[in-house]
C-alpha cells in the first residue's frame, strides 16, 4: 500500500506546487470561463475565472503514475486512456475559450472521438489484457458472460461516465471532491487483489483531485474545464474495467448517474409535457436555485458520494482477490 500513498502524495505535491505558476499564466492568456446566461445569476461573478485547469490534474496523475507505478500494461492503459480523453476535453476547451466559439468542439466530432477512445479501451481490455467479457453483479456476485455485447457495454460505460462527470462539474469543488471517494475504494480493491498498478493510478488521481480543491473550492481560483472532467471521467471508467468491477460503478459513481438522469428526465418531460420537473438541470443547479447555498450543495453531494463509497465497498467483486 506504500506505493499508493507515495503516488497520492506525489500527485498532490505536483498539483499544489504547479498551481501558483499555472493559474496566473492561464489568466494572462485570458483562458477565462464563459458562464451561461440562463444559469444561476450568482454564477455570473465566476465569468473570466481561469479554466482548462484540468492540465494540472492530468499532469499530476501522469507524473506520479509514471514515477511511482510499475511499467506494466495495466498502468499504461489507464494513463493513455486518461490522456486521450483529456486531449478531447482540451480541444473542446480551446475552441470555446481561445477561439471564442461557445459550443466548443462540434458534438459529432466530440462523440466520434469518445467512441474511438472507448472502442480502443474495449479492445485492449478483452484482447491484450485478456480480462474476459464477463460481468459480476455487485453484492450477489453473480457472474454473467456478455460475449460480443461486452464491447457496446464498455463503450456505453466509458462515454456515460465521461459525460456524467462533465455534467457534474458545475459548482466549485463539486467534480473533484466527489471523485475522491470512488477512487479511494477502487484503489483499495486493487490493493486487496495484489494489483499495485491500479492502486497507484487510483490514488494518484485522488491526490491530484485533493490538491486541485485547494484552488477550486469556493470561491474558485481556477476551473478544471472539459480537460479535467473528461480525463477524470475516463479515469474512473478505466479503473472500473481493469478491476472487473464495472457494474459497481453505478454505485460508486452514483452521483454522476443521478446528475445524468436528472438531465435526461428534464429534457424528456419538457419535450412531452412542456413543463420542467427541476428548476434547472443538472440536479445540483436545482438545489442551488431552490435557495441552498453553493457550498452546502457541494458538501451534500460529497456526503452522498462518501456514503455510496462505503456501500460500494461491500459490493466489490471478491473474485479478483
């Protein structure tokens, strides 16, 4: 477990010491956040806060994983997946912030890139890593072999997680804080199974998120942008796949599932009935517009993530031990 603590500490230090240099640079380059006009009015004060801070998170994880972790295919797969999706997010941020195109990377290009990344990961998991196409149902430990259906399942899992984390990144400290708890549990899974590589990657991610909170807590000095949320979402998905606890992600990443469902419900019911069930989606904005202070909403979601992590611990796939 010492490797995990070292990875956590190193990524924390990398992000902590890089922040004071990167934040002024992003501000000087005018990489400022754009804020939706139809969102909470209080968010207008966030306009211009440096974004694309996900480069700090990605850098911290990569440096820590590369230095502390073993050079094996599991860790390399996790790091390359994170980098690939981080680059998609970077392109989206760059187009929105630097080129001043509010919609960013066109949806079809973004989805195509995500599909390519997810397909490559599905091939790697079932091919070179030979982890099989079976799923283990949490808590009851029933094993189901999906066969060729495992490939579309992986693609849906990866894309869903990436975009779920992206949707959650809407309040200061929300996405980074909720990522800490599932990453801690997945790292613990890996340690119990004797897999140092995923322990190192998971806890390096944990350390990077904890350090990022130093600058991202309300009032945020920097936002992670799609660079960070895409990288973190793919990181969570890849550790779920590599530990063969894919379905448990629905519990450990339950906050992201709830946020995603709130958006889907809002869109469908508005289309069918012309009425909104939430004041604004994703769900964290509904609570905010209902009068709950931003910091209290964030603490509430952190608490839910922590409880889900405890529940998820008891549902882990013991077959990997």
